[in-house]
């Protein structure tokens, strides 16, 4: 009976050690997840900034080609006169 109790105690200590290891791993995962969330937010912010810049570029390009077209129309009208 004493041997069984010693074995049970040894197994319980082993289980407790494994539980502590699992808690450490869980804490590490939580820290890693927090860091990943921060990086994800940074990526999203940069993505929004890039999108905004591309939209500005597109608007500028549209304005340029519209003005170029208007200029060519005016030039053609002047040449016809």
C-alpha cells in the first residue's frame, strides 16, 4: 500500500510539473498572440496608407489626362480657326 501511495504521489508530482509547463507555454502563446496582434494592426495601418496613396495617385492621373484632353481639344479648335 505504501508503494502505491509513493507511486501515486510521484505521478501527481509529474502531473503538476506538466501542468506548470503547460501554463508557461500558454503564457508564451498569449504573449506571442499579443505581439502578432500589434504587428497585424501595423500592417493594416500601412495597408490603409498605401491604399490612400494609390487613390491620390489615381485621382491625380485622372485629373492630368482630363486636363490633357481638354488642352488638346482647345488646341484643335484654335488650329481650325
